């Protein structure tokens, strides 16, 4: 189901934001005119990716710098797996996430 989670103006370019959608913590990222939504919890040690550093389409976990692509949630570390990626849309300046 699609849920409104934020106003686009609340999301800073290249920074993350933590939101909850139907009981799921989601990390939102605004980069290059797009909004991406990933599962917030890093599978390595459980840190929130919403507080990680974002560079060139990748978010780096704030705890141990594991890297995840914003486009698909794939971890760039050896055997790191992936985090879930959720569909986003922007309508009338409002950001929606579909879980």
C-alpha cells in the first residue's frame, strides 16, 4: 500500500531521513532529482542507513561504512547481500512510499 511519508521540501539533497511506514523503518534519500527508499537497518550491525553518508548514488552505513546502492539496495561489500528497496513517488510535492 502507498503511504505519504514526507514533503519533498523536507528532504535535503544528499542526506537521509528516517520514516516509518506500516511499522517498517525506511531510510529516504533525495539525490539527483530522485527520491529513494531503502530498508533502514544495515544487515551488518543494525545501524540506521538514514544517518549514513550519501555519495554518487551510494549510502554508507554510519557504523562501519558498508556501502549500499540507492537504486536497488545492493550491498557493495563482499557477501553483504542487500536491503529492501521500496517504490517511491512524488505527487504535488508530497513523497509516497509503497511497502
